[in-house]
């Protein structure tokens, strides 16, 4: 018996979402503080700092 197309799609979406969650970088409080302090030093632009750390600028500002 064949499954409905929607059921298979939702399973694929769930697997993809689980993989994305598992591969996300989680920063400790100390690392977050270090990144913000590096930005406040002003040696590099915020854009450059965010590129180096692999985070979005909106995440830095929030």
C-alpha cells in the first residue's frame, strides 16, 4: 500500500529540521561575551567579525 505524498514530505521535513538543529553551533556565555567585546574594541568592523565567527549580523546585535 502506498503512502500519501504529504506524509512522506512531512517525514523528510522533520528529518531535515532535526539535522539542522543538531548541526547548529551553540556558543557558551563566555564566548558570546568575548564576541561582543571584540566588536566593542572596534579593531574590525562588525561585518568582518561576524563573518569570522560565522554568525549573522542580526544575531550579533540581538
